[in-house]
C-alpha cells in the first residue's frame, strides 16, 4: 500500500508540473507593483461584505452536506434496520448531482442569477426535508427518494459557489481598483478548511444530544432522535444558507452584470 501511495503521489506531482508547463495564460493581468500592506489587506477583507457572505454560506453548506451524509450511517442501520439502503442513498445523491444539477446549473444561473438559484434550491431542500420529517416514511427506500430530491438543494449551490467567488473578486476590483484573485481565493479556501474542521465533530455532538451510545443505540427514543436530527438539522442549515445569501451576500444577478459591465469599460473592451 505504501508503494502504491508513493507511485500515485509521484504521478500527481508530474501531472501538476505538466499542467503548469503546458498551460497557456490568455488573460493578461497588469502587473501590480503596489507595496504589500497587511493592515490594508485585513481591512479590505473584513469590510468585504460579499466575501464574508460567501464564506458564511459555504461553511453552512459544509455542515449541511456533512449532516446529510454522516447521519445516514446511523439512520439506516438503527432507524430503518437496512444497511443496504445507505449505499443506494449515496449512489442516488451522486446521480442527482450528475444528471440534474451539473447539466442545468449553468443555464439556470445564467437565466435567474447564481445567488437567486442558490437561494431557491436551498429553500427547496429545506421544504423537502421538512415534508420528510412530518411524513416520517417507514420504508427506507421512500426516505432515499426524499434524500435524492433534497440533494438538489445542495447540488445547485455546490455547483455555482466557485463561480460566485469570481463574482466576489470582480466586486472587490470594482470597489478597490485592484484585482485580488489569489488573496480572495486563498482566504476563501482557508475559511472552508476551518469549516471542515469544525464540522468534523458535528455528528458526534448531535448523537450526544439525543443520548446515543453503544448501549442505547436501538432505544426507541434514540432512533427517533436520529431520524429527527437527520431531517431537522439539514432543513435548518438550508434555511440558514438562504438567509445569509438574501441579507448578507449582496451580489444579485443585476449587481453582477453591472460589475462585469463596469470592468469591461475600465479595460476598454466596450
């Protein structure tokens, strides 16, 4: 296993080097000789409402995705007594991403806006989970259908979120007159790492709240608590994402289009 891991690591390094050497940069960015000032950088980031909004929404997205995936490991064996259905759910969730979200994300975001698409899909996911919680399906494969449909809420936002970072970069350039791709991408990526670290213990915390342990794993109140947490926490997370995008993240479709137009004027493209 160690040898195989080493071989793949070397292949990864080779691929990265080939990507670097063979890539052709077609977009020329004017050289910025401004002296780096850490204080100005932090002030710019802290006051960047669009960046703060997308970071907050991304962290909530990670928490929702972790809960949806992680709680299934307890829901199917403990509540439904059917481990096989867990694999079906994982496959169904991936198929929704591939068949529904990936082909439609670009078209829908172009028509309605990335922010608007993300808000709509997240509210849709919340409604699906609330309906599932109220109906409390007894058949595990009926729950799989709810899980598959709810993945649309995660899928569309997960598809467009990296394009939304580009909108954040454009917005910062319009305001500050400086293109800060690397800085904004790195801050966003670092914030996601923090979110992943925070979310790693979330499943354990949720199970502790409902009194889960090896001895109580199949107690009626515990298995019911597992089902409730599996539905309610993602629904709350979906609503939280929608609220953040509505009231904190300012880059609506009209705002994004206005920023693109302004930058084209500054670059003499129109």
